[in-house]
């Protein structure tokens, strides 16, 4: 056994120990890599739990499909609820603190359910990697006293992917899938039409073989971010035309290619964070 393997096992042992000491929990389950691993670990710990998924127009449809598949495969105790961030004018106006209002809505609803069900705390899937990112939603975590068992056990994103693969979780290599509102430039109002256009454009491009990408909405322009390795594919005039048509059919007037390539969180440059 390597030192790295031993270290990971110690972290996982601490995770299970912490969960059992907690006694019970409600897991905020989005269908991503981290929350999927967390809910399976909670199930393994043997404590009473409930996994809850908040359905929202900001949630990509494929994430909901991943949630449903995991619930079936692992026979999870699970509930779906409706979210309400689009009813909050502070969220809709899409300022740099947008995530705070979204998470406040989510954690408020989850906290109420946890109390109704007699569960000790709300748990989220934050890892050590999340400490280095710009996450205004963390203020909402503190406000509602949400616990992050993976972070507290010292687990990184790479640790989570490693354990997920070991456990046979199909999400182990799933790309990051932030909410669709993260594709819309700060200051542009978030509405159903904008979210629909972004999701449809990304779906069309994935069908063309671009697995990791973002379509950033900037007014009537879709700025397409692809992996650097995929950018040379667009030197083919026919493929470039197909990409342009696919994005325009999703409802955009103009299509541009970001020559830097894909980078998560790039819109944060507008507020001085790179």
C-alpha cells in the first residue's frame, strides 16, 4: 500500500467516524461527483439520512437524470423538491453575490425539512478544493450552519474521484456541472429563456462530440469555450459552420469562440477574480 493510498483510507475512516458521531443528516444531493460520493458514504455509515434534490430551471437536465439513476442504483432514501431562487429579485438581477441568494433559498428549504424529519444537520459536498474558489454561497452555509463532511475530513476533489471509481460510482469522471446561471454574464437578468438557450446550445454541441465546454451568454452573443485540444477541430470549415448553426438554432444571434479555451469560472474576471 502506497503512502497516498494509506492517507486516503485514513481520510475516509475519519469521514465515516464523523458521520456516525453526527448521528443523522440530510444530504444536499445535486447529482455531481461530490454530492454523489457523499450520499453513498452517508449510506455506508449506517446513520439515518435523507438525500434531497432541489429541482430548478438552473439545473441541467442531465444532472437530474444522473440523480435519478443514482437513486435507483443505490436505493437511496431520496426526495425531490422545487427550488425558488427565480422568485428572488436579488438572484434574478445576477450580481456577483448571486450564489449567496441561491444557496440561501436552498439551505433554508433543506434546513426546514431536516427539522421536520428530526435529522441532525444539513450536509453538502464541499471539498478542500472549494476553499480556493470564489464562492459567495459559503456565507449561506455559515448562516444555516450547513456541515461539509468531505472538507472536514480533508478530502480533495481528486480523493473523491478516486474513491468514487473504487466504489463503482458512474459519476467518478463526470465533468464539473455548475448551474446554468453561471453561464450568464453578471448584470444580465436571469430568466427562463436565457437558461433555456444556454442549455440547448450546450446540449447541441455535446451531441457533436464536444464533451467539456461552456456556452457563455453575453447579450445576444454566445461565447463558446472548448478544451484547447478541441479548438483545432474548428479549423474544418464544415464543422465550424455546423457549430455556428447549432448555437444560433438555440436562440443566439452571434457566435464567438474563446481562443483561450475552457476555464471554469472565467466570468469572474469581470469582478477582478481570475
